[in-house]
């Protein structure tokens, strides 16, 4: 049984029809009119009127010069953490060739995607770390060519720290272009870009919808929705700390859910009181308070197993555990994007550079997929090699299977081999 001390407003969050149609019209326009369309949208939406979109070496040098030594050191630390973890993920994958039965050799090859476009948004917050998560991870995977793109922050171009992050993460080219027009330009190869094979990156609802519509023409990392946090905590946890972590994600935007599941009603009420107290002095109260009031939830359950079952229904993007039995939860939980075990870890660490990737499934997609990782930039392909004897041996079986399906041209490709190799043996 679940009792809610606080429940989200009964409002369905779904794609707005006008937004879907607007994005479709923009992408159709970019596909047909290419550079002219991209330039028009860049001027109208981002006030970018300069003729060139590709960032120059002089602009890159200026961004490097503008960064403090402390920022450079901090960035290097975060990049090293993320790339070291990605390297270990890459090392866990391997190619092989095996003789699964006499004369039949089956193999697996792992091939990096050829060209990837990585988008970094520049809205309320310039998500500098997004460059590490996408560009640097793609480079660890061995992607030969990575295009970075970000909207102009001013008439001078991309936010300097974002530009620095894109270049230091390994982008081969960087373009000053944002929103739908950035994704369309990468997919169709406009304003000097080569067409990419895959697009990654977070963004506003227009960017998320553009990725959804472009999927198929190109690969994407994940469908992106509003960011989420769920905390499972019992009365051994600190209610002030749990409240802080919930508000830490709520500040992303007015549509960012923050959920608490607890086995203690008293603790749940203490967290709610703490949230109200902390909101008074929170610098981003204007955003976080709206998100908490609209989407925040506090659920009380009977025991740890009930907490696990409810959490798996939510399948949250970020899941924190602050309980007496953290190891039990780690073993039993199944549906989430990334798990933060114990009060010593927090979502902000994962977001900025502890090492795991911050591009994660939202909207219950954690039921069927994990987040962005080095493997997303790799194609696992297969091959087969047979000896003449093996081909002759299995051809009748394969032929009969083809015939059972009524695919007689398929069946013929098997039977001709039986005949061909039988003649050779005479």
C-alpha cells in the first residue's frame, strides 16, 4: 500500500501538437533550403547574423585564454574521470570469432560510428559538462570525426566555457548554431558541416522533438524529457540533506519532477518541512519552487521491498539511496538511469564529472534502456564464414526453412549450393 503525503498535479505532460508541427516544418525547410533556412532561423531565433558558423582558431584561442587556471584544472579532472570510466566500458567489449559447429565460423566486430554531432544547449544554464559526456566519450569509442555545436550566448558567439569544453573534449569542428536548426544542419550537412551519422545532446522541448523526428535518418543518444530525481530514504537519513538533493534537481526547470519514497511518514513530513525552509533562501527558488509544487511527490510505503517495487515503477532518471540497507537496494533495484548509493554520492556529482555519464533515460524509459555510454558510439556487427562441407551440410536445413515460409527464391540460394558442391565432389 502506498500513501502519498504529496502528489503531483494531475496533468499529462505530452508533446504539444503545435510544437510537433513547428519542428516538422523547420526540418522540412532545412532539408529543402539547406543553408538559407539555417541562416534564417539562426538570425530570427538566436540573433546570429554573422556569415560564418564554424568557430575559428582565433575564437578558440580567446576562449582558452579567458578560462582561469582553476576552471581548467577542474575541467581536466572531470574529463579524466569520465574518460577513464568510458575506457573501462570500452575494454569490457570485445571482438571474437568462434567455430560454433564444425566448419561454421561466426564472428563479432566492433566498429566506431564514422561521424557524430554533439549538441550542447545554452539556455538557462550552459551545460558545460555535456561536452565531456558526449564528445569525450565518442572519442574514447574511436569516433573519427566529431562535430560540436552550441548556440551563441551573445553577439560574440558561444559561451567561452562551453567552447573551451567542446574543444578540450576533442571536437574536430565547432559551430555556433543552436536549437532545431543545429540538429537539422548536422543531420543534413549544412553551413559547412558534413552530414553526421548520429546526434547527441540535451536541450529544450524543441531540441528533443527535433531529435525524435530525425531518428532513423540519423541515430540519437536518447529521447530527452525533463530531468528527474527520486530519493529512497528511511529514518536513518538526514531530512535536510534529502531536501537539498531534491531541490538540486528541481532547479533544472519548472517541469522537473522530484520524488521521495520513504518507509517513515515522520521522515517524509520532515523532508517536506525542510524543503519549504530551504526554498526561502534558495537562489533559484523561482524555478525550483514551481517544479516542486507541481511535480514533487512524497510516498510512504510499508517496507524496503515495497519501496523497491514503487521505485521500479517510476524508473527514474536519477535514483539516490539513503537507507540502512543500501547494499540490499543496490542488488534489488532494476529500473533507473543511474544510481547514487549512500549520502556520500549525489546527482550533481554524476551530472558534472564523477565519471558516469549524465545523459540518462527519462519518462520511465529506464524500464528498457540505460543511458549514453561508450557503446552507443559503437556498432556491433556480425559475420560468418563456412567451409564447403559445412555449407553443404546445412543447406538442406536452411532450404526447408525457406520453403516453409514460402520464400522460394531464398530456398533456391540454398539448394544451388547443395548441387554445386555435390558436383565438385564427383
